[in-house]
């Protein structure tokens, strides 16, 4: 949206027509959510087949996201200017990037021994020439062992993990609320939660976050378009969705060949770039990194 210039177009009405500025801003938010939702749908389906999606955790996150994705569009549609939207989005991405950078340090990694063991076992399986589907068929993918009101347990490549269902429900509400406000999928917010709080290896984070994001996106898009009547320019969004679909398939194939720690570092680099660009574009009026 920024490269094509839709954001700059909306900014032209900041002073002359604030209502139109906010309408275009809402349209950008909703359009972004269509793109994110498609990518999440593709990823959810394939990661589940590969045994790399923790279904109960994603559903509990999604349960909390339904309320957050409904409440925030209802409260903020038509109320947020483009400048505030861009700056706030950049600030959150920068914060998440800095936090995840800490998670890649030796001190941050030392707190996640189980996730590290599971990641190493998965990487060893791929190096041995086994596909992700073969690993799942052999019982190495996600296996749910118990579901209760206070604790859900599962294994991944022989390593046991557990979580309290209440925590992802509350986290899903907060993440979906912020994601709906920012007009994004919330994956960049879910990644730190799934890595740090849930203690998952990066190989499970993408699939689990994708399904939770998909639930939130469906709810948020419905709130914007049906309840608030936000328009979407389909010729542009439709073309971008083709690229999102192809990119999602390529990313799925590449992810299993990249070490867990480097997947996290790649996310940090992207977060710092995106965060810096939108933060400076929103609050300073010009981007410090290309495209300017």
C-alpha cells in the first residue's frame, strides 16, 4: 500500500478532509487484513498437514481474538488518522523486534531448553532426508496428549510442552485488539508470546500463529466491512493476493531448511526495517529507510 502510494494519497486529505483521510486509512487496514488472512489460511492448512501446528493453542488464541477483533474496529473505525496509524504501527514493530533480538542471545536461549531440543531434533530429521509429512506420519509432529480446563499437554519430536488455556485466551484478546487497530494480522505480536510465554520452537510458531491470526482476521474483516461499511479496492487487493498466495507456498518450503535461531533473527531484521520505516514516516513525516 505504501509503495503504490495509497498512504501518501490518504495523507493529502489530513487537513483538507479528515473524514476522507480516516476512511482511506480504514480501507488500508481492511485491505491489509485480507492479504494477511489469505496468507494465514494457506499456512494453517499446510502446517497442520506437516504436524507443525498446535491446534488447541491456536483455537484458544482464536477464541480470545474474536472479542478483540470485534471490539476494536467498532471503537476505532473512522477515528484514526493515517499519521497516527503509521507511527503507532512502527513503534509496536520496533518494540517486538528489540524483544525478539534479546530472545536470540545466549541468555534468552538458555531459558528455552525444551524448545531448543525439539528444534534440533526437527533439524536433524530434515538433514537425514525426511520430509515434514514423513515426520508427522512417524509420530514426530505435534501430538496432543491431554486436554483439561487447567492444562493442555502435547509433544513435538519427543519433547513435552504444556500451557494453561486461560493464558492464550487473554493473550489472544490483547493481540487481536492491537492487530485490528493497526490493520495487521497480529503475527508479529503472537511470535514473542509463542516463543517466550508458551516456550515453542520457531518451527511450531508459524503454523500456530497462522491459525490464530486467521480467526482474528475473519472477525475483524467482518466488523470493518459489514458493521462499519469500510470499502476495499478489489482490483489492487486481488492482484496482491496472488503474490501473497505464491509467497506463502514458497515460505512454507523454505522454512524447514532454515535453522530455528536464524528464523528468529530474520524476523528481527525485518521487524527493525519495517518498524523504523513506519515509525519515522508516521511521526516525522518522512521515512529514514527506502522506499522514502
